[in-house]
């Protein structure tokens, strides 16, 4: 088991090194979403790398290091969001003068209303910013076309029609623009339809993965590889069991002999991990709750800023609380004295350990030893989504794929379901769900 764990960790770190060294600075195309309301107003969201826009690095270069102004790009990558915003404000006029939006082949004016720039994370990963623009269009417009200059790089664009009165909308298909010309006209005469459940699910899936779609198949496979490795590690720890051997003495009652068998007490490594994370999260939400009661108090806001979800102090306290609540919940839910007393009454004993108090101390010692690495593992699983969100500039919903209580519960439910399926198959004299091995649930 430990040899397999070492192999998994080695593969994990190799994937990270290969990905960062080969694909960290690949030039990414922009994602453009245009929303048109029935009252004539429209909004545009451009998700792109402002650093690449300011330095003129576009799709002519496969990698930012190949561009002549690569050093300027790296310097911009290290700027804070306020400093980068100040640099972009000098470029704003040039930006919205070169992009064009036409309704029925007639250019339409618009303006930049907001620029959202994330804090710099890992400097080798492109920082994706959101540029918002708004304007007014003719209510009778039948089509629109979009132009994004080649000097800004490739871009993918789609259009959404919104009927705000009836709360209906319609998404167009994506157009991938790789040449210096306008898009094909998008029709604005589509019939508004209420989205079905499948359409809603597909919309959320696209929105969850849209930040990795432009990064290529290799990046998607890398993300899926990390996810599968984390799931494999969670399964390995969830299925881990420490078996304490128990020997029952023989008893002769009348002409029958009872006992004399050897069994074991299974102690799950992950028996108290999920509850510990839930308790720790409940306490870590308190600073943000206090902050809501004093929104205008700068002193309290400055103090509570250290408890932000992306703060290393928050991660450290969160991990310490998970370790504490793992032992705390184990002390409440599992009583070694009761287990030892029940064994003594039934004539059972642990080989080499005296029944009674010594057995209780032995069980408590074993429980304490296996809980420490398990609690540390669950602390890493709970903190890892915050780490991914901060240093890889992904959304909160997407970072949840890489850990947290949702992943632990999902894996636990899947294992329980497979265990029950296997139990039903065995009851009906089948070989089981799998030819080799046995599936254990969480109980």
C-alpha cells in the first residue's frame, strides 16, 4: 500500500513539473460573451490576459517567452491588481476603439464599465481578467457581428438573447475567430424558450470549464489527472482499516463448546474526518459573520482580513482546528473503556494485553496513532481547494472538484453504494460486483 502511495505521489509531482515547465506561458485566446436584452441594452464580457494585451503578445507566439517583450510581460504578471488596473486605464481608449460590435451591419457605440483583475497568483500561470462593456442597440435589430483585432489574439465569442420580462434566454453556439475579420452574423430572431434541465446542466458544465477550454487538451487532461489522483488518495484513506486482533476463550456449557475463535476489531482510519471538517468550517465562518455586523469599521475589517479564505493564516488555523476536532469527535463517539469492558464480559482479549483497563489503553493508543496521519490528510484535502483558487485563478465552484467535504461525501456515498450492490449480489449467490477484492463501505 505504501509503495503504491509513493508511486501516486511521484506521478503527481511529475505531472505538475511537466505542466508548469511546458505549458505555463502558452498564449491563451480570449472568451467573449455578448448579452442582448429585448429592451435594446447589451453587455459584453471579455475574459482575457491584460498583460498580453498591454505587451502585444498574441497568437503569433506559441509561448510568451518567444515574444520580444517577454520581460515586460513577466513584470506585469507580478503587479498587484491595482497597479495593473492603472496600467490598463492608459490602454482603455485604444482597446474599445479597435474592437467593433455591429447590429445589422451598423457599428454601435459602447463603453467600458468595469475591469475585474484577480490578485497575482503563481507568476507562471496566466492571470485571466474580465473586461465589462455596455451600450444600447436598436430594438429592431435582426443580427449582430463581432470584431476582435488579430493584434489582441484569438478569441471565442457567443451571444445570449435575454427576455427579462418572461425570464427566458437563448444561447448561440460558439464561434472561434482566428483570422483578422469579423465573426459570422449572429441571429437575434431566435425564439425564446425555457431551458430544459439538460440545457441548464450543460450551461453550468460549460461555465465551470470555460476557463480551461482555451488552454488545450493537454491542460484538460492534466486537470482530470489531478482530480483522479485526489479521488484515488481519498479512496485509499477511506478504505484504510486498522484491525485489532481479538481472541475469545473456549467455554464449555453442558456438552457444547463455545468461543475459541479469533476475530478483530476494525477501526476505520477515516472514521471522524468529515465531521471534523464540518466543525472546523463552522468556527472559521465566525470572523466573516462578525465582519458583516461592522461593515464600515476599518479596524475590525483590517483585523478580519487575515481570516480571508485565501490567507495562509486562515489555512493554518483551519488545519489546526481539523486536527483538534478529529480527536475531539473521536473522544465523544468512541469509548475504548466500553469496548474493553464488553470484550471482557464476553471472554475476549487482545493477545499479549491484559483484559480491562490495559486493553482500553491499548485501543486508545492505536486510535491516537492512526488518527494523526488521517487528520493531517483530511486537513490537506479541505485546504487544497482554497490553494487552487488562489494560485491558479479558478472559480470557487471549480476549485471544489479538488477537495473539501463535498468530495469526501461523494466518495463515501459511492463506496457505500457499491458495497450494498455487492451485498445484494452475494445474497443471490453471485460472485460479487468485482471478481477480485471486496468493497467496503464507510461503516
